[in-house]
C-alpha cells in the first residue's frame, strides 16, 4: 500500500522535515569563509552537492535566519566571493557538528574548537588541516528563494591528504577515504559498508581494496 502527500497542503517546516530525512545520505560541506575583519568562520551544511566538471561546480544551500537575515557564511561569501568546502570524515565529524553552535558574529569557530588551518593556494579563506579534502571555490552564481540562499562555487584548487589520490591514474584511493553523511534529523552515517553489483547478478558483493581503487 502506498501513501500520497500533497506538498501544496504542507507548511515549510513539514516539507523540510520530510525532504531532509528522505533525501539521504547527504555529504557534509564544512565551509570556511572570512569576514570583513579577517576572522575565519567555519560551518557545516548538508544541503550540498556536485553540479558538474566543466566548469567544475559545487553547490551549497544555506537557510535564511528567521526574519530574513543571513548566516555568517552567506554574509562572508557575499562580501568577497570566496569559500573553501571541506569534506568531513569520521575524525572530523564531531568538530564539524560542534561548529554549528551559535557564536557571536566575528568569533572564529576554528579557534573555539582548536582546529588548525593552513593558507589556501588561491583564495583567502584558510584550509582546515584535519580535513581529508578541501575544495577552494570562487562564487560562480548565487540563487535565492524564499527560505534559502544558494551559492554555486567554481573550484579553483583542490587539496587532499597525501594518501588519497594516485596522480598517475587520477584515481581516488577509496580504501583510505571514510567521509560521513547526514542521515536526517541529528543522525549521521558512515560510508564503510560499500558494495558492488556484479553484472548479471542481483546479489551485492562487498568491495575489496582492489575494487576500491578502480
């Protein structure tokens, strides 16, 4: 038996709850930006995805503050058009989650959490040292809806942990990469249970390290 829901009859909050818990798992963008005073802000967003490779684009979607205000990240991207998107793995998950705590504007979440940074190659916001992957982005386009500010970033530089990429084949060593994802409400999920679907077979097969690198 199926169950149909008319989205036109639901409120904004009810639609959000359903969409955010059903469209899962979602990767987490841990975003650094810099404010007018040079202070680095860091915040996690799971409304995040890859858009394409030519040009290399990714998207982060930020909800507006009650009353129509902006999150610090949105203010800072509007100010200078630069941001760094870090992928969150198991080791970084707790710090990324804590960075969503409310702090006064102009207060660095990175200093609050004790996370070290290094200078990015082509943009002003710094790169978080503990992150396995960091995409340096410049603003390509901004979209706006009633509830959200949507920033499309063009990737200008990529930084990864040194054991993740084989630069001879440009393959990612997935056996060394364990990002986490948002799984609705305040729940997260790991990416350790991986499987392949062999051609002509309906039974999932657990990936080996060799397959991980294909």
